[in-house]
C-alpha cells in the first residue's frame, strides 16, 4: 500500500497549486480528482490581487514557469494557445431570501474578491 504525507481532494487550480507547493517543500502528495482535464471549473480565472499572490508563491517556491501568469497579458507571449481576458473582481453580498438587504456597518455583509 502506497503512503503519502498529504492527500488533496480536487485537482483544480487550488488543489494542483497546493500539491505542487507541498511537493516543493519535500512532502509526498497524492492529488485525487473524480474528473478529467481539461474542463471548465469555477476559479479558473484570476484577478489582479490573485496575480500578486501567485507571483509571491512563484518566487518563494522557485516556480518561474508561473511568472507569465502573474500579470494580465504576459502569458500570451509565453503561452499563446491560452485564451485570455481581464477580470477586475467578483462581488458577493450576503442576504436572506425574501428580506430587505441589510447594509451593515463597515460593509460586514459584502465581499470583493
């Protein structure tokens, strides 16, 4: 029976990146997914804030192949087969069905990603 330090369920962007980073620090990782790739997945797009995080991770873990994906448009030069477009962010508002929206102090019921 094969043993691993970490088992990650889900081979989407987050799971795959986490598996790669854990492998970089010397852990054995099993990445399990019920689906196949390529496929559409929520989270397959990115925002400018996520680009900063990806750049930091790529520098910290010596992953230069991710550098072109850290800023809008730069990946087209390195990976021209990947379609692209700019996404400025996602908004989320928490509210209850059939109730008036409650605009809480300090935007406590809002999230901008």
